[in-house]
C-alpha cells in the first residue's frame, strides 16, 4: 500500500475488510448465490465509515488516488481469499456436527468464518 499510509493503518484496513466480509456474508446467510461484489463493497464502505478510525487517518488525496484504490482492490481480493481458505478447526467441526445431530440439520460450511456463522446459528436454535 502507498508509503503515505502507516503499517498500523494498513493492518486496520485489512482487518476492516475481513470483518466486513464476514458480517456481509452472515447478512446473506453465507449464500454464495446472493453474493454480489458491488453489494459487498458498499457494505464495507459503510462499515469502515461507521466503525473504523483508520478512515480519518488517511489523507483525502490518498483515499482518492487511483494507486490507493487499486491497492485496496488487491487487499480486498486477498482478504476474501484468506477468509475463504481458512479451514474450520477440529473443535469447530466436532461441535457443529454434534449440534447438527441433535437438531437433525445438515448445514454445510467450507471455511472457519462460515463455520462460526453455522455454530452461532445452531446455538441459537438449541436455545429455542
């Protein structure tokens, strides 16, 4: 990312992308057919404007520069790929499978973030 942005801000940007992606995917029930890149970008922009201090620490000319925009697009692609490629833990798999057996469900999950979503969903169903 541009030299005008500190490493702390860079880390905050990447974290905001990952957090927003996970929240966006949860909002659509991790349904890949409902995923729209433009919708996610809008969701992320709203997320960082409301929740991220880094936005105020980046000069406007940097935010609007084509180089910064290109680097952000690359960071978005990398953060999404990293999220989708992180496997669920063995403990997560065991917990989810146990709850699914008790509830008679068969939710699929392909990554750790999706497994977190499924686990929360199943815990909520068990509390009902």
